[in-house]
C-alpha cells in the first residue's frame, strides 16, 4: 500500500432519512479519527510472574472524530448545526482509503467557529460515538 492523500479521508453526515443519504462535510481541511478500547484489569496475586492480565472483550469501545475547515454554506453546514443544537445522534460515515469505512451514530460534542478580520470563516467539529459503530473494509 502506498501513501494516501489526507484529502481522501471523508467525513459524511446522514440526512436522517430511510434509507440514509450521506453528504460529505464541505470545506474540511484536516480530520482525525480516534478508535479506543478501554481495558479491564483482572490482575491478582496469582497472576503469572506478576504480569498484568487484561480481560479480553470486556472494555468499552468508542470512536472520536475531529475536523477543521472553512465554511462553504453547504447543506452539510446546515445539517451539522441542526444536529448540534438538537443534540440528536446523527448517523455519520467516515471513510479512510485503504483502511475501511466506519458508520454509526455520533453526537456533535463541540462546534467551534472562528474568523480573522482579513481571512475566511472557519469551523472545528468534534464527534463522539453514541452507539455501535460498524466497520467495513474498502
């Protein structure tokens, strides 16, 4: 596998319909996806060699997404605002080339707006998984 362009990582938001129609979040310049799995420590006095033991499959899994970009006045801008202010879990699709696609419910945990006097209006968004996130290889 060769190097991948960061611009090929896509963040898409669902419209809430059935079936979902996804719109790519417009204007993103940077994006980060973090997958986490907490561990459950079951080490005790009988642990072999006093090495830590972890209970497989028992930890809580989560995903976090962060992105920064410029406002484009696109449909995705309006949908992001809508789900932030309603604090509704929307279905998001995260595409990472040559890795796979993640899809599931996320809450917008932060939405920041900024702008320089002689520059463009920018935004930053943070998402927190709010349920099971599915994975499929691409």
